[in-house]
């Protein structure tokens, strides 16, 4: 059904203002967070930084959620932090805007299930910080990436600096941090900042295809792999995961499905927290 047009000569009604916030939904095992702040190219406000860890905490304990997708509304992923909030230290009793951004980034990096940033358009500053905290990053052709604290004289957080360096290596991390220049998808892919480039208009379809693959795989394998890739395994953790798999019959189901030429029905779910 088409929207009604104003009568000839009548001024069009102004579009209602959209309040900044994080839209979220769950379906098919995938939790999706959409960064929405159209007036400021999806910049993150203090309230949005605060909201993200709470959302993640709920989904971490929800067995219906297998994968998390973070994306931006419209043609922009996220232009970073709302710069106005940097000039206003009164964002909380003991927490400034940079602290809120770090807390959100760390909560995203610690989320125990696979995370994927679906990037379209600008992915800059705090937006790039969030994308780097995800496990994987798919980007539409034409997207641009930048780490821009040097434009503002901001000290980039140590955790974010280390995470960026682990992704792209010291030389590219220094290039991005020292210059605050933007790079295109070709360079981002070549340096490891993103994992896949998708043709224009194809991002949603590709992300849906790939998340369907992830939800069909073993959640136990994914959880253990995410823990082990984060750093050296703590004593007893390998035995812990192997015991979890044996108790659930995870490997037995995988082998049986392979021999019977059918999709596996992996039984393991994370223990209640």
C-alpha cells in the first residue's frame, strides 16, 4: 500500500524525530542489535553505551540466542561516540563517556557466543571500536573505517588498542591511530580488520546466510573455541569442555549425523548462569 501524498501545493508533513537508541530483536537463534541515531549518523550516546551491556547479559544466559549481530540503521554503521557527550563530564556519578564506551566494548568482547558486525557505510571511532570487539566483521562495498582519537586529542583505551593490534598488526594499528585516516573495504580486508566484503545491497542476505550456518553448528565447539582464542586456556578448562561434550553426547551426535548423512541435532546448551 502506498503512503498518501499531500494535496497539490500543500507542504509535506515533517517526519517525526527518531530518538537515539538500540533497537533489538531475536529470531531464528539470532539476536540483532541495530544502532539508531539518524540525526548524528548513528553516533552512540551515553544512554546507548549503558544499554548494550545489559542487553548482552540477558542474551548470554538465553539458550534461544545462538549468535549476535550488531549493525547500524540506514546507510551508516556507527560514526562513533556522540562528540557532545565528550564535552559533558556529567554522564553519571562516577563514569565518563569514555568509561561507558570501554565497558560496552568489553561486554561485547566477553559475550560467550559468536558475534558478527554487519557494516554498511561509516564505521568510525567508537563504531570501529565496537566492530573490532565482535568476533567477525562483514562489510558492504563502499564502507569506510577509521580509528579517530587523534583528531580529538583523546587517549585511545588500552583494551581497544590491544584488540585493534591483534586484528591488524602493529604497523596498521599505528597507521590508523597516528593518522586518524579512513580506509576502504579493500584495505580493511587486506589488513584483517574485516573478514568479508559483500557487494552493495547484499549485506543482509549474506549475514542471514552465514548466521544460519553458525546456528546449525555445535554451540559447545563455538563456546570452547571462543574461550581458547581469547588467550591461554586456564588450568582444567580443556577437561571442563571435554566433560561437557561427553555428558551431552555432542561428539556422538556429530559423528552419527555424518555417518547417516543428515543434519546434526547438537544437544548441548550452556548451563544456566
